[in-house]
């Protein structure tokens, strides 16, 4: 797999998550589904449990469970960040190889792989954590959308089981998606940066057509990622690159 192909893996991972966000109306069936028994069912029960603790508010329950899940997968996120940082540090050497062997793509790839081996860098290391996170996040999505209790409750101005009639949540989901990408833009290659306006539009259109519980989860998750990314990717005051 070439480095050019690797840089699109995060995009396809996000697309996979969004593709899993189709209407999920089937009841949770732990008896006949391993997925429901070990993933969706426990997360749905956690949502119920936290809602009972929080005065019956599933809006707050989704917030708490989202934060817990994001902290659970935080080690994977940190691993992804460290791998991305090491790849970024190698960019000058990789550019030298590209310039030196610009007329010989095969040799260019061979020398690049030698550089990776010498520095102990695995170009897949930054992508695998993203792929590992996908089943967890999709399971949480299923738990939210297939929990029959959530759809019957309201939170703030919205009914969690129906679309936001004022389009406030879709706008917030799109805005926080854009801000999330903006904070992480220093780690994006030019191809990924070009998608910064596409993802928020995609999220807005999808959020308009989903029950409010799902875009509410997206907003919570995006805000968590914005705060997390700020501390991971911010530059020190002296202008040096954060190690």
C-alpha cells in the first residue's frame, strides 16, 4: 500500500461510520445477536442507568456515556497522534527522497520504506487506531438509535425521537464538525484539508434527517474532540513543535 493511499484511510474510516448511520429501528435482541449482546445491549443499558441517575434526562445520559467512551478510546487516540507526529517529523527526509528519485517512483517507494524501517515507523500505525474505534462508535450509535426509551423523552427544546424542527442541532453538528477539523488542520495533508467544507455539509444534511438524539451525540463528541485536539495539537508559546 502506497503512502498516497494511506492518507485517505481516515477519510474512509469516517465514511464507514457515517455509512453505518442508517435508520436503525430494529429492537435490541441480545438473545439472537452477538453484536447486540456484547456491544449494543450493554451501551443501551448504560444509557438507561445514567438517565435514572440524572433525573430521567437522556440528553445528559448521552453526554455522560459519550465522554466515558471517548476516555476509554483515548489511548488509541494518543497512539494515533504519536504516529502522526513521527510521520510529520520525517517529512523533510521524505521530501529529499522524492526529489532525488522523482523520475523513479519504484526507487522512491523503496527508499521511503527503508527510511520507515530505519526510524522504526509504521505508516499504518496512525490509521489502525481509527479503524479500531469504528466498531465502538457504531455500537454507541446503535445503542442511542435503538433504545426505545430515548425516543420518548425530550431534552431542552427537542424531542429526542424526532427531527429538530428548528434545525438548531444540525447547524451545531455542522459547526462543531468544522471547528473540530479546523483545530486538527495542522496535522492534515492538503488533500484532507480540502474536505474541511465537505464534511460539515454532509453532517448537516444527515442531521436534518435523523432523530435529534443522534446529532446531539455528534455535537457532544465533536466538542470533546475539539478540546482534546486543542491540547494535543496546540503549539507551545515559543513557537517550537510540541513533542
